C-alpha cells in the first residue's frame, strides 16, 4: 500500500515536470524553465549530475533531466517488489496456517 502510494506520487510529480517542460517548449521555446528544473532535479538525483561532472551539450542535459527520474522510478519499483515479496508473503503464511494463498 505504501509502495503504491509512493510510486504513484513519484509518477505524478514526474508527469507534472514533463508536462511543464512540454508546455514551456511550445509557448516560449526555452530549454528548461525554473519550475521544470525544480521538479525534475530532485526526482533524477544522482543520475542528472552526470553532465555536471563529465560535460555534455545542452541537448544531453535536457534529455538526462527528463529521463533520469525514469531510472529512479524503475529502482523504486524493483525495491518495492522485493520488499513486498518478503513481507507480504510472510503475512500470508501466518494467516493461512503456513501455506501460501496463491499456491495450487
């Protein structure tokens, strides 16, 4: 339950940042506005620091700023699945008298 809420909030913030970027591109033709940078930077840490340390063009920085949260989203999903497998199955075993509910 907590993982779904956390992942949903992460996706909502990421979509808000991407939508802000698309709207800003269509209206002003700027590369990144302040709101997009404020939303996307914390969501993409540490991956969006790559251009800072290794250099890169503005296009690379923009792509990394928009795609870096996807890496963190995948990592969050993997960790949540692993935690749920450990704790959710343990809860099912106690409730079902030692056997899994979805075992045939």
